[in-house]
C-alpha cells in the first residue's frame, strides 16, 4: 500500500468514526475534542420547533383527512429506520422508533392512543405488554406441571426492536387556507407498525399497529432528535423537519368518507394495482383543488 492509499484509508476510518458528530471536527486537535460545541453553537441549538400558525375554521375552504403508509424498505425513508443498532453509534443518533419509545418511557410523550381517532389513551403498561413476549421453555413447563416454581433461566423474553418496524402509518389533514390562498398539510398522528410479538418466529407474521401518538404533542421531542442528513452530515435534520416537510414517500390507504372512513382495500379487493391507482386518485383530487382555484 503506497502512502496515498494509506492516507485515504485513514481518512475513511476517521470519517466513519465521526460521521454524525461533526461539531468541531475541523478544529479538533485530538479525537476527544470532536463533537464539542462552542457556547455560541449551544445557544443556537437551544431552539424550539417552528410553531404552527393559528387557523380559524372559517379560513378552511377545503379540508380532507387522509391516512398514509410509509414503507421503510424504500431508500428515501431510510432516515426514519436507521440506525437499528444503537449500541455501536457513538454519536447517540437513534432511529425514530427508539426516539418515540424512549420518550414514552421517560414521560416526555404522554399523548399515546389505541387508534388514529385519539379517543382512548394507552398506558405505558399496555404499551410494554405489546412490545415484549414472555414465554417458557419445555423444562419450565415441566416445573409448572410438577407444581414447582419456575426458574428464571427457563423464562424467555423477546422484545421488539427498531429492526422489527416495517412501516409507519400517519394521519394528516390537507386543507386550503383561503387567507393565504395555499394548500397546506398538517400532520396529526404517527404509528409504528411491527409484527405481533407472538408471531415473530412464525413464517406468516401478523402486523399490528403498536400505538398512535398525537404528533403536535411530540414535536419538541422529535425536534431534539436528529436523523442523518445524506447531503451534509455536518447539518443533521430533525425528525420534526422530515415529517413536517414530508421528506418521505408514502401511499394513501384511507381517506375520510361517508362510508365510515373505510380503507381503500375494502372496496378495491384483491387487486393491488387498482388500490395504488385509487390512492393516486385521492391524492390528485386534493392537489387539483388548489390548481382549479386559479383556473377561470
């Protein structure tokens, strides 16, 4: 290996070590100074998420609630999925699932519900029950049948992790603000979708909605948590910015309607192509409303 290739290898290793904690990278004299922020940087970081403006009901000329699915297997949505292994991330960067679950356990997010209509709250105990599977081995069952107390070594605990999250469901509201003459979107709720913890080891998994979080109540937590910025790693983007600016790809699977908000797959059965076309039709119907406002 010549000197040039050796230097390239060293730079690559250093870059991967500090791929996220870029603060003070160019000014550091020793590796332990990487990530240290100046007082001015700390002051600028002490900000809040951009506040939503007040919208009066009379200013909404058109409004439509939609439900969408964000598929985490698509590359554009990777910022919401990775990293799935936070133990080896020295910068403290976490996936969206880890950010949400950690904030719920710490009491920072309390507006957690069973469904997207936000009628019934879900307790932390209920959430933890759906995240952990507790089972016993055959030896443990023999102890129970013999009337003995089961040993801890025969108790199996299996937890859902960020790796198991395959999708996110979101609920939002499209509306045309007649004061500003603009079509806008307001995100209302977000829900991680994972396999049922009791079907994780089976060939055919049952996917369930873990919990619905009322998004406006979680904005401060999501603003403080940063995701990887593929364009410039020195300027990470917050999850609040990604979701509010719709920097993801999604498919509409339901809109509010007279039929009790039925899903698209309920009236477009056994035909995935027609379901996608119907999803695009709903999307075009919303976007065309703004376009039609400027046609005479």
